[in-house]
C-alpha cells in the first residue's frame, strides 16, 4: 500500500490554498491526513480559528474512516443514523458529514490519504480540496 508523502501533502495544501486565493475565499484551515487518518500536514491561514482547524481535520479523518467523501457521508447519513451516531461517539466527535473532505488517491486509484478544508461554505471548501488534489497530480 502506498502512502502519502510529506512532499505530496504539502503540494496538495499549497494548491488548495492557491485555489482559495483565486476564488477570494474566507481564511481556511486545511488538513491532509494519511490513510489511517493521522495528520501529515496542516495549515491555518491568518484569521482562521482553531475550530476551523478541528473541522478540517475531522472532515479528512471522516473520509479515511468511511472510504468516501465527507459530502457522500452526509448524503447517506439519513439512511444510517444509528451507525453514524455510534461512530461519532467512538471517534470522540471527530466525524463531519458535510462537504469539504475528499479522499486522496494515487495514480493507481489506491487511497493514500484525505484532505479536509474548512472556513468558507462547505461547497467552496470541497471545490478547493478537489482542485488541490488534482493540481498536485493525484486523484480524488
């Protein structure tokens, strides 16, 4: 199984923040985690709160634990509320079922990590995450 490298994580982060600047978004927090959900790289722009850091990490973590984007997790939430409620407790509240978190896959399609973005609308957070992954030459 391949892993996301620090170099790749930093490139994804930089490209994500470039997209946010291009879109003129509010200050963001961006977390890149490995396939186990552990932080590899994190940045908090000036003006982004600590809560945004926690939300960005939780969005990325959620992706790795369920193997889907945080948007998809939100879409299936109504059909599995008991499972998600239990998982939220077991994950110490670190699951977020809202757009802004996407998987990061290598060129062969294997999951190597995830990115979580928080600070603007969830749709804008997600757009930046996707753009960052793709601009770094990886897949979502």
